[in-house]
């Protein structure tokens, strides 16, 4: 969310090219006030090389300063109950995180991570979350420096322990499904072979057409009450191995 102060007003904005967020952001911002919508073109991202152009959706509302709906506290995370902290973490992973299971003949890896760009103000939240999660839940994460961002990464058993706290609160359908499958496997309810087979439809490959990217306007149109359009979306995807290696280092 972008927050901008303009004289006596505050602008809240959620922007996306993501098919899932096209609907979820509208609902989320609508909890504050009925949002306005801007549709524009966005420069092509490296992860979407297949797309000739990206349609960018911006939802925004204006509030007066006395309408600001949230209390601001320096130690707000420390004031959360365990359940509230779990909900907050799920929201972070829904928006800027990922849930990943990777397996080959030699290695089995489970990751849960949250990213933030290196120079943006929200980067500090990674350090706060790492320390808060370790203190509250005894779950240890590390901060990895990626090419264009930093990531708070939980691996292996620590990732699984975190999923036990947050899975019930995840709203992103692919991340929620991955988390449920990983927990089912670690609880012995499904075999690794079953996990691998059921996990496949949740994967996507960077730079390829997929269920998430560049379908934001299409998803919004399908969800509009006056429309009755339908179509097939191919959810098949695959996370790139070099990125997983970088998280694992």
C-alpha cells in the first residue's frame, strides 16, 4: 500500500497487475472507503517477458487526517496476541511473500519468505518481524540479500512451524494450497509422491504466462456483477531453481 499525505488529505493506494490482487485489493481497500480506479500501462517487467504490455490497476481513496482508521504505535507488533500476530504474518506473505516446496533426488527444501526492496521504507519491517517471530514463537529466520530485494527467509522445520501458525489465515489461493499440502505431508497424511503430484498445478515459471501475472483487468471484468464471461486459465508454473539456491544459501 502506498500512503501519501497531501496537505489536509491522505491518499491510500493499492496498485497491481496481478489477477488475484485485482479482486482482493478492491475488497481490502473497500473496507476503508469505496475506492476509485485508474487503469494505465506499466513498463514491462523482467518476470513477464511474454507480455507486450502490462495493464496496471490502481485503487485509491482519499481520507482527511481525522479519518485515519488505524492507531499508530511504535511497538504495535508486541501488542498483538499470538493469533493477531499470525494473522499479520499471513497478510505479509499473501502480499510480499511466498511458500515453496522443492525436492530432487538429493535435497528437500521448504521455504517461507517475505521480501522488501532494499531502499524502500518498509525494509525495516523484515528485521522487526525476524526478532518478533523468534521471541514469540521460537521460530528462527534469516535475512538474505537478493539482487533487487532483501528477504526474511524461514527454512525447513522453521518454515513448517511458521506454516502451522499462519496457514488458516492465508487468503492467496495458491499460497494457501501449497501450505496445506506441505502440512499434510509433514503430518503424514499424504506421501511425498502425492505431495509432488498435487503441488505441480500451483507452480509457475518466471517469464511465462501464468495464472497470476498480467491478467488483472481480465479478472476484474470476470468478477464484475454485470458480466458473465468465462474462460480457461492455465495454472501450470514452476519456480526457478537458481532463485531457490539463493534463498537456501
